[in-house]
C-alpha cells in the first residue's frame, strides 16, 4: 500500500467521523425540537386533517391552509397591515406608559415600607377590579376614541408590573444590603449595585405578564367602538362570516404575543446572566 492510499484512508475515516458527529448533533437537535414543539405540530396536523375530511365543520373550523392563505392575502396584500400597526401602537403606548410609571414607583415603594403599607390596600382594590368592568367608566371620562382604549390597556398592565417590582425589591437578600453598608457603600450605591440587580428578574416577570395582559385587553378594547385594529378584524370577520380571516387575525395576535415574550426573554438572558430564564 502506497503513502497516497494511506492518506486517502485516513482522510476518509476523518470525513466519516465528522459526518457521523454531524448526524448525531442533528438527531439531538431534532429530538429536542420535537420534544418541545411536537404536540403543537400534531395539533395543527390533526386540525388540518379533521377539517379537510369533514370530521369538523369546515365552516366553523376551516383548514389550516385556508387560514394561512387568508393570512397571506391579508398581510402581504396590505389589508391587515394597517390594523396590525394600529394595534401595536395602542398596546405599545400603553405598555411603555405602564413601564414608566410602575417600575420607578415599585422600586420606591419596595424600599420605603411606610409608603407601601399606606398604598397597598388601595392598590389591591384596584388590582382586583377588572379593567373590562371599568372600561365603561373610562369611556364616559375619555370618550370612545383612542384615549379610552389606551388607558384601559395601561390600567390592566400597570399592576402586574408594579407588584412584581415591589416584590423583587423586598426579596433582595437583606444580608447583602447589610454587607454593602458595612463596607461603606452609600444609599445610592446600595441601590445601584445590590437592590436593582436583585430585583431585575422579578421585574422581567412583571414585564412578561404585562405584555401578555396588554394584548388581551387590546382585543377587548378594539371590539368596542373601534373601526381599525386586529381585534376589530376578529369581530368584523365573524360578523361577515369570513371565518378563515377571523382565525388569521387570532393567529396574528398569538404571534405578536409570542414575539413580545421571546424579545423580553432574550433581554432578560442578556441582563440577568446569573439567573435561569425559561420561556
């Protein structure tokens, strides 16, 4: 056997080992993907088969391909783009306002116990009062325009974020705060280096809850007195018996919620590398 033959055999063995390693990694990734999304994929396949074969009434539960076709036509044809933009504007404005109010207030209340004790009863009363029950009051005060829609979303998203921020501050280890003070850290340094980093994981939990709540209230607010928005399209398509378009709008809302959740999880993983974050 010549040296060239030996080299070829060695290279062939190396390539075979690399290919085997590649397929092993691909198999592991595929198993992980199926373990996470297999049930969802099976649900969609079952829906498609049941609707196409008449096991379900296709007028009520249209096939997935019909829903995707309606979504493609609505989004890329431009019919739903304005509705998506308006819905994002309403929910985004309310969410940002809730962040601006809730996080500073929660950080303050979590550190000043007398203020928290004084405000906690009324906060619990407001938190337990449904935002949808107060929506008629907001309409009376602010009218049937954009202000009432944004404010009802703001009201609902405020309390999960506020209470989680307060809880995050209170759960910071008191021994860490005491140790920082022993080493001569000022009050502002203790807040920046100990309290705020310790509260961030809980704040992100509140952000994720508030983002979900914003989309839920967005649907309800756009179903009353609105003529634009994804929530309006859900009701309008149902009234006109455009069921594929109705489900397409519902799927779009679900997709917006997933995107917001994944974005917040990504930000939390970057800012809170020490904590285990699950989606």
